[in-house]
C-alpha cells in the first residue's frame, strides 16, 4: 500500500491532505484537520494496510499578521477504514512540530521534530502500542535544534537526523537510540550551513 500526506490551502487557512494509491491511481482520502487555521502533515509510515501513522502540526488563528498561533503536534492514525487523530505530548506553550515518523511494528513507532520558538529543542516521541510519550533527546545547539527525519531498524536501532545552530553556523545533527537512550553521533559538516532532512 502507498499513502501520501501533506496540506491543501494557503498559509493562512489550510487542511491536512492524505492520498491513497490503489494500484492504478491516486485518490484523496478524508483526514481530520483539528485546527481552525492551519493543519499540515509532514511524514507518513505504514506498519500494515490497517496501521498507518502520519505526523505534522496544527495551529489556531491569532491575528491577520500572525495566522499561526502556538502550533501543536498532530498525529493521525489510519485503522484500515478512516484516519483518526491521536493524542500526543506538547512540551512547549509556544510551538510544537513533527517533521518525520518511522514504524517498525505496531508497538514501536517514532516521531521527531522540534518544540519551542526561540531556542528550539529537538523533539522525539514514541508509540508503545498504547500511547505516545516524549523521550529525552539531545539538543546540542545554543540557538536552535531540529530533527527532520527518523528511521527505525529495531528496538535498539533508531536513527534521527537534522541540524543545530551554534550561533555562528548550522551543523548536522545525527542521534542514535540504543534501546535505552539517545546519543549524538559525530557527522560531517562541509560548510558553515549544513542540514540533514532524511535517513533510511
């Protein structure tokens, strides 16, 4: 099965967009947009035809000059017949975003992103088959820390990638889950502005 996710609309009023490939064509599938202003899905991962996860964020209107106020994490689950929102932690009052998701099984799903607007920290959350919980992750940057992509190989082999800001340069950020904690792994920085967006 193949699923595609994103957003439809403009930067002030937008809704989630999900599409499904049936083997011969793509068609839109209805998905929730719990926000009154903006809802966006950035990543999707399938365990089976009846167990699919999509992640992103949503926000409400603040004003015409600030259309997106205090974004919150958005996680949706496909159960084989419909998409449903699933509760997830929001550690910051100012902004929470998911950029990527990966699933190894029905009880081992990881989502990554960031939280906070000024001095953002990396955000990692895990699904254990019952609920989503925030996991302690690394934020080595003095200014901002982002995780953009994640892949799950096994319960002791999860990789997440992104970048962090030292205040004078953007450095690549690679973190590895060994089954008990996240550790930063040294990575290459060919210039003063480096970002990683995906891992597989």
